[in-house]
C-alpha cells in the first residue's frame, strides 16, 4: 500500500532488467505448483504492506483489518517527505473486501496534514487458475480530500490486476495497474501505470522477509515524468497471529524515485 514515485541505470539497462524479471517470474511459475490458500483462521492478519504490490486474498466476511505505518522519503533533489499510509479493510463477502485508504503527509517545506482518500474494492475471481493462480481485480476511486499541497486535487479512477502464487513456502505476487485522473494534467498526469513483482518467505520462526521490484512507466502531459524502477526489501515479524510488524528500505534503481525507509504494523481487529 505504499506509494513511491528516481537514475543510475540507462534505459537499455532498465529494459533488460524488466525482461530478466519477467523471464525469472515465468520460470518460477512453470517450476512450482500454481496454488495459494487463504488462511483458515479468519483472525490471521494478511499484510498487504510493506510492498507496493498487494496479494489476491481478502479479509473474511464481517472482519476488520487495519494497516498503518510511517515512511520517510529522501527525494532525488535532497528534500524529504514524510507519510503515514493507513488502510482499513472490511470483509464484505467470501471473496470481496472494501478498503478505505488515507494518509497524513508532510511534503517539503509544509506541515503534516491529511492527504487524499481512496476507496478500493478487491474481488477474487479464482483461487487457482492456470498461470494466474489466485486472481483478483481491484477497482478504486481517489477523492481530492487533501489540500492543494497535500493532494493532487484530482478525482482518480484506478484498476489493479493481481496474480498470487504459493511456490512452496514462498509467496509470489504480480500486479499491473492503471490510473486515470481528472483535471488538465498540470497537477498530476492524466494517465499512469505501474507494475510490480514481489515475494515473501519465512526465515526463522515468526521472522520473514519481503522483497519487491516495482516500476512506474513514463507519463506524459505538463506533470509527466520519466519512468522509475526501484527495489524494496526488509524483514517482517509476526508478534501474534493477529499482529505483524515490518521494517525496510526502498532503493532507487532508475528515474526520479525517492529512496526511503518504512516501518509499520498490520492488526486483525476481529469480527465487527
């Protein structure tokens, strides 16, 4: 649920990196059983953070789950941004959940204040399709609730496609997404896309590791920017079945992507 917007590699290197990641993901999908399972216990926390990507699984009907944390960005020009991304998830049906997302953020030379608010539905179409594994769609709408300095001032419509797999003890999630914004493109690009390949694995006991490569392709218009690629990684710790902590870093690979540190928690609040 993190939002990142950084370059040390040339365009050709970035293209080779994406091709290599695609080939590696394809090899993994062919080498392992394409199955994944939702937790049997509805009180088990299902973190969608700390990665940019999300998984196909949904909160059990009638249950609540809260995700929140803090992220500190160091922008390419040397300025800093602070954010507190927060998401409340509500299970509506066995394969359907509603998420309400918001944040307090502090852009450079401003005070901490509320940003925009996003409503996202996640609907899991299947649990074990060939190649796609567990497959879900996430339509969303972002409302311009933040001030001019803390939001984009646009109404955004988005669609995210999610493919999740269990490769033995390793979870693999692949996302592709598209966003269309209102306005004239001067505050934020009218259209934007993203891609992610993320994985999680147990290390020892309740300690795990999350890693991801993600990118935002080039955008056009007055507020357009070069494409970005970045790596995200760090440990996760399940304190209890209901509570999971995370900590890690985002490292710029290419484009105007901030380097960042993040920390946060996910807690299953139980049945409404």
